C-alpha cells in the first residue's frame, strides 16, 4: 500500500472515531 492510500485510510479512521464520539455525546445529552 502506498503512503497516499494509507494517509487517506488514516483520515477516514479518524473521521469514523470522531463520528462515534459525537454519537455517544448526543446520547448522553438526551
């Protein structure tokens, strides 16, 4: 895997983790 692909996958992983954290925070606010 070239560095460009791994960089994109790393960004996607960060985005997914952030999305999960936002969902957890939203549930706690309810």
